[in-house]
C-alpha cells in the first residue's frame, strides 16, 4: 500500500491547489523512493516516460490554441464565411472535408481531429451552411454534430491503412506474422484502397441523406 503514496500526494496537492507540475514530480519521486529505486533510476524513468508521451504535450498545446481562437470568434467566423458561398450545404461541406481527410490520411499527413478541426471549424461551417435557408432545430443540430464527428472517424480510421508505413498496417502485419502468416505491408495497404473508396462513397450518401433531412424542415421566413 505504501507504494500508492504518489496517488495520495497528487490528490492532496490538487485539493490544496498547489503547483501541478511540482506535485506530479514530488509524487513521482516519492513513489520511486518507497519502491526501492535510487535517485538516478527515478530520473531515468521520468525522462523515459516524458519522451514516450511528448506528443501528448503537443496535443495539450493545440487545445489551448484552439480555446483561444474559439474565444475570439473562430466558430462564428467560420460559419459566416461558409454562409457566403452559394450552393453550400451541410452535406456538401462534410463531403468535401471527408475527401480531404481520407486523402490526407492515405498520405500520412496529420490533418483533422475532433478537437482541432471538427468542433471549431467543420461543424460550425456545416451548421452555418444549413442556417442559410433553414431554421436549425435542436434535432437537426445534433444530427449535424453526429455526422461531422463520424466523417472524422471514417477518414482517419479507413484512410490511414492506405499508407504503407502506418501504425495500423504494421499492427496487422505483426499480428499475421505471430499467427505464422507471411504478409508484406504493401499488400495490406493495397487491400485497404477499395475499403477506403467504399467508405468515401457511403459517407457521401450519408451526407446526402443529411441534406434531405434538413430540406424537410421549415424554411426561414
């Protein structure tokens, strides 16, 4: 039980509203000492953990940036800009993003994300396109949110395996090798191409159905 002292330190530190980084470091040091590690081993463990999770720090930075942009009207500006385009609809906006997203994933270009793109940009743009002609009810608004997030999932999940060196492809190859089946990454990527194409087609159909549902609502007077 004494090895869980780090958890207690973190709880007390957060409760007393002390410096977060200092509390985490103290908790790590305390846990290491009661576990029988020396100071050098503790520093080595902390350093290794930091390096392995350094990309999470970048993610947290983007959260702060997106939050500042939203506070200064990013969502409103995105909706206003898309509302000026003739012929833009919620489904067409999401379809365009779907194509871009899956191509970016296939090329291993880090683009998109629910926090970085969908919430502050894509969803407001889709909603703004719908609001040009229609009263967006709560039900329609929830539907636009759902489809916008699903488009992100489709593009990321089914597009990434088209790239021959993606983590998903390597995981599939490794799993097959453990089962005694010899495959090469290129064959997995090649097999993923028709799946990605089918995903795009089905997503476009889903977006068309979204537009039809919006068209059934009452137009603005």
